[in-house]
C-alpha cells in the first residue's frame, strides 16, 4: 500500500520579498542570460533603475543622467528631486512602495507596481542607493536585498538627485558581461523618446533633437530610403514612417510611455491597421494590406495612463484604452493617422507619388510570386507531416503568458550527427532543432522568389513563422550551430546572407546568434575542462599538469549528447550577430558575398591565421 504524502501547516512556506525574487527571477526580469542577448536580465536591471531617473526627467526634474559601467559594477546618477530621505530604505526594499501610486506625481510613467528597484536590489551582490535633497543626504547599502549599512548626512554640498550603484549577483547571473552595443541601443531609444534629455554613458554623450526621426535615421541608410521620413507628432503620440528600397519585410519600433515594446501589442496592431486604412482612403484604392506595408520601416510611441502590459518585463502592451475619459488605443491611433498622415500626403505630393509607386511595385512582385508561393505552401504542408528537418519545442516566443518564452531557441545545424547530438541533449520545452542538408544556397542578389523555390529556405521560413512579418516569430533566439572549420564558417556565412537579404530585422532586433562550441577538451582523472580558445587550452593544461589528455574537436558530430548538454544548457556561449550601422546591408553583402573583388582578396590575406603552431603544440603535449 502506497504511503500518502503528508500535507500539513509545515508544508506551507511564506517567502519574504527578496527570497521570492531570487527564487523566481523570471517573473520579475524575464530570462537570466549572460549578456549576449539584449533581453538578458542584466540589461533589465539597468533599465529598471534607469526608468526611475527617466520618470524624474519627464516630471521636469533633472535634464542629465550619468551612467557608468566598469566591469560588472553599474552606477546610475540623476539630478532629479531625490527620493524622500526617510523613505530611501523602503523604496528599494519594501514591495508595493513607490511614488507612482499617486497618479498626480507620475501621470504616465513606466513603473507602476513598485517592483523594479526591489528586484535589482534582491538580485545584486552589492546595491547602494544615495539620495540628496535640501542640503541633506541619506544612503543605504544592501547585499542580496539584506540591509547592511545606512547613513544620514545633515549637511552636504552635493547636487540633489539619486545615485544607484549595483553589481548583479554572479550566483544568479553566471559568467555575465555587459555588452556596450546593447546598452548604447537602449540609451539611444531613451533619448529619442525624451528629446532634450542628455545621457552620459562612460563619458560619451547621447542626445536627440528630432525624436523618432533620429531613430529611423539610425536604423536605415539615407540611400536606402524610398522617400524622406514622414515625422508626425501629437499629444501622447509620435510616429515616423519611410519605406526601404531593398528590404522585403516590415520593420517596426514601438514604444509605450518610453518603454520599448519589442513584442508590440495593441498600439502596434492599431498603427498597422490605421496606416493601411489611411493610405487606401487617400488614394481611393483598395490596396492589399501586405502591399501597403511591404518594406516599411517605421516607429510609433504613445503615452497611456496606467498601461497594462502582458508581462512584468513590459515587452507587449495589453491595454485597449488610453486611460481616463480618453478613447480606445485603436480609435486614438486611427484618428491621429487619418488626420495627420492624410494632411501630410496632400501637402507633399512628391512623397505621396513615391509611396504609391512602392505599393504598385509590391503588388507586381506579389502577383509574380503568388503561383510559386501556393506551390511552396502545399509542399511545406506535405513536408510538415513528415518533416525531419524541424524538431520543435513546447514553449514559443509568442507565449507571453509563459515566463520562459524569452528562452525559446531554434538551433540551425548541419548534418545528421550534429543535429542528433543537439536533439538528444536539448531542453525539449524551450529548444528546437532545424537540420540542414549540406550547404544552403548563396542567396545574395536573388529575389524573394528563391525563398519559396528553395525547399530548405521555405521550410526554415515556415519554422520561424516570419513570412508576413516578424511579429509572429516563434523563437526569440535563432542560433546557427555549425562546426568550427572552414565548411562550418561557410555555412554560417550563407545563412547570415539569407537573413540579411530577406529578414534583416531579425538581426537588427538581436535574434540571431552563433553558437560557440569548444575547440578542445583537456582532462585528467579528476577534472574535465572544455576550452573555447587557444588561451583557454593553455590555461587548462597549466591547471591540470603534468600530462593531461587533450582532445581537439573537429566537428559537432564528434561530441556525444552527454557532453553536448554542457554547451547548450545554462553555460551556453552565444555570439550575437550585429550590424554595423556605418555600413549598409547592400555594401556588406556585396563585399563578402558578391563576385571576387580585389578588396576582399586583400582582406582575406591580411586576416589569414594559420593553426600550424597550435597543432605542433598539441603534438608536443
């Protein structure tokens, strides 16, 4: 007879605020990560602290914010009103404590539930807050949310404001490091949305005069714009619109109360709908919605009273109304575009003409593709019934109700042995595998037709669910996992070319990565060390001397599933694929993937590295 598990008062455990945050960090900051992804937790910690300083600026207090990141220590200093001195400890360590419950003080702020800085405090090995106002200063220091020191200065000449310093706890965030590229993008978005605000980051100044117009100029080369940016501003709304000459897909940057809603929401859905409606009415033609929006590059920012987001990390707006007596988000956005975009097009016939030509070009291309698209969809349907290429996972990026949705990952790998190892060692909840057969096609210079004609590209597009737009993207992380040899490098290059050519916003939005896999295994009878570089190999040999066993991994297929789990679990190492804003996609692809040019030959010769010395050293050992 089976023994029944006892369920008594002893089983009921009440966690205090910091224990709960540390035990369930995903509920508060999304995923953890190591800093290789823009939505990793260490950036959310910075954002939570920064949001408070931004809200001070919005309230008219302090025009400059200073940020310093040296190693793992982050310092954020604003010159706002300063936290009331008697509440310095409470504000960063008591749940549901904050100034933003008083809607008069903070009408349209981002942080409404008083959780942000408490989460930063609980998840930091060191956290210090210091507030100065009325010639007095109060400070408090914490470790993992526990108060260890507090101080009150009755007389100080320091400028008023708040200074927060913290070090993310390496017990929670393993092997992490801040990447300046992601921090810079976050800060640029803040200044685009708060014209007149100056942010100093490690001594560099960020400032914007033209808001979302500046944002679009950062994201699209002037030479690639089909027409000059349309920039429209109103009470609680701002939009910027242009079309790309070369990009196939739609690209949107959306914001609510200064928060970058990377997964869109009701405001973005309203914008896409209102844009089509306004254009149709202006030209008096019932154009296909996809033709109107094809190649669009745009941004929308709105301000909502007490917004409702679909997750704590505020990446998707759920609010249907603007708050108070105001209309719904849909009506508000629609009315604004109907009036302002229509007026703009009447006053700027040259731009209106270019937009119409862009729509007609999209219509022609769609009709040319329609036959092949239908064939490809039928083929993909049949293939998906017995599709060996995709081994799916259970949680997907669009599942905003699941706090693991940001971990959803698709590994693109080559060959049966490599995909077999990943498939056997992956987390079936969040990690899917797409297996290529040999090298993909070089798609440089080809039209979108090739995506449907080439079975692998078509199935990959279907697996990612990005044919219409990346709004329905099924995986937050797309990871190219190939061997670290010449063939593996070539496959990486061909896949990156495919994404740059047809879906560049996947790269712009930080979804594409290269999986780092170990080059060497160094072990003795007591310990095994996996080495990702020659330096790590030398360090491991030194540590495990006198005569450790050294194995050089030639391909992923050589690594057993039991070992592979170490490289795609919590210690996964990813290199993000990033775009250099100073080089257009067209020039980039031409240089690397076009016909052999003297420039490229010279580049290869100058950057060629020989492994002979490494091989000799291994033989010696």
